[in-house]
């Protein structure tokens, strides 16, 4: 009989702990963020990945930059911040190629915001490879080198991976953030940019605890 009593006490303690944990969960799945039906492989499995899905024609993505960049720069060493350019249609493909070209040239820090500003502040109409080549030449890149990398197998491969990744993320709009290939954070659920970052920070900590 004493054994049954101990078992009841144990179950009560476990139930109480579960209730306390639920109460301390500041954000809830299905309310503040979405859980992906299948986890997507991350670039570095030894770190917690945060992947921003964006595209250069998106004014909201441009506006998000001034909020997400300072946040990303302060992330601890165990967090890997990535970008995935959205390619929902052929009009977005040149910009995704431009992103991966800049990455290959190791000038992404120089061109990322500059390309946003060229489109949304300077209102320059960029549509084609030639338009983007002229932009890169303006950034000090040799035009022939840009065109070679832009059309390379490596950039094409990264482009196809980005398409598959965004499909796995079930992306419906931009900007969105995917935490560790498991959780989708959107302004629709988190209300605004600051909300997205708060939810993302919560999910980073959630993943960090799960790995301990």
C-alpha cells in the first residue's frame, strides 16, 4: 500500500512539474509560431540555426533589415544566422542568384543592404542579369567575373537548394524566420518585427535547453 502511495505522489509531482513548465512557456506553438511537420536539415548541425527567408523586391524585408541585423550581430556563438532568398517565380530568380554571387565573391556585407536600397530607396528598376551586373560593377566587381559566377554551377546549385528549403519551410510570405529547421516565425502570428525576434529568441533558448 505504501508503494502505491509513493507512486501517486510521484505522478502528482511529475504532473505539477509539467504544469509549471507549460505555465512558464511564454510563447505557444500554433499561437505564436508554427512547428514544421518535418524538420529541415540545417547548414551546421553543431549550432542552432536561425534562417531568414527574404527577397530583395520585398519592402517589408528591407524594413526588417534595420531590426534583424543588430539582433543577429549579438547572437551567441552557438547560433548560426543564415539567409534563404525566396524564389517563388522567375522574376525573383535573378535576385537570388545575385545574393549567392555576392556570397561567392565574399562581398555580401557590402552588397546586401546596398541592393535593397538601390531598389527601394533609389527606386532603380533592376530586372535582369545585365541590370544586376551593372549594380555589381558599381560595387567594384569586374563585370565578366560577376557574369561567370552568376551563371556558375555552384550558384545554380545553391539556388535549387534555396527553392527546396523554402518549400520545406512552407514559406507563405517574407520576411519569415525558421529556427533550427523546426519552427516557423511570422509577423502573422508574432504581430510585428520585434515580436518575431522575441519569439525567435525564445525558440533559440528552447532548442538550447533541449540539447543539454
